[in-house]
């Protein structure tokens, strides 16, 4: 996979999680693993390289930036830092398991000409969702518009996916949104005509860990996303 795919990990203040993810990639794929690029925008004492030097030495490229550039900026820099045609994104607290089967997931992406991004499940969650706007309300509801065997074509998936680098570079993440960036990305991807699906036969393990000082709900970023798209609210149904 090294010539074909790069595993891109944006991390902040979860060095042990990042280390476990890196080890899991090595454990399952060894010399046939994808390239591994890590971007860390944490405080110096909590950086991946400081806390887990052995695992940080295992990655192909470690990018350390100024503090807290945000997930969107970090992912964009990871996109621009490599040149393999395919990229793999997960959160830094995911793990590769026997159910992930990355080579098969990549093979499926390459085999279907109507796929630009193909997700796996996160545990048994992050199943396919559809996006629609009614009366300036963005609704994110379970569903798909096409399926073939285990593949479900949809508009919105979770944070575990393989995709073509050039397609993601055309969409990119909005760097003004440090949270609430996920629905914004996939809404713009839908408008741009990106082909998105989930293969429900593949999954990553996820045991969520909140970094020190993390604030999940920050209404200022939700407000900025709503204003940007002329929406009143986002509803998850």
C-alpha cells in the first residue's frame, strides 16, 4: 500500500491514542502498510514525539505546527504534504482491527468508478446518512440512495474513510471551523457532486478519549457554519 495510500492522522493531546493507532497499522500490515503521516498541533509537553518517541519514530512523516491550528487546517496540511493518490483518514483515537481490512477497502474504492470517498464503520456506528435542506434546516438522517452488496451510497459518513487525494483537495475543510466542520464538509461535498458511500462490512475500533481541556460544544462555530450556508439549524433526523 505504500505507493498507493497515506494514512493521515491529525492529533492533539492524545499521544497514547495516536501511538496505539500507529502500532495497530504496523501490527496488521507490517511492510505492506500505507505511509503514515501525523500532524500534531499540541502543547510541547503533550506532543506525540515527546510522550511516545518510539511510536513517533515509526511514522514516515511527523509535522509539528503552532499550537491548536484546528482539525480542518491540520487535515488540509496533511492533504498537501503527500503525493499518494489515496488518503486514509480516521480520528487519532481509532484503531485498525481484523475487521478493517484496508487493502480490500481501497480495492473497492478503485473498482467503483462512481466512488470518490468510501467509509468504514466506527465500531458499529456511523452508518450512512442523507442530507437535505427544508425551510433553511439541514437534516441529517439515516439512509442511502443506492446499495450494492455491503456498499451504501449516501451523502454523509463518519470519520473513518479512504478517498482520492485530489478530490479532497478540491473540497477541503473550512479552516475557520474548528468544530462543526464535519457536516459543513459533507454538505459542500454533496453540492459539488462528490460520490460518497459506506461499506458496512469494514470497521475501525473506537474508544473515545477527550483530550485535556477539550470543549465539545462551541456554539460560535455552529453559528458561523449556519450563517455561511444561510441555515437556521442542523437537525439529526
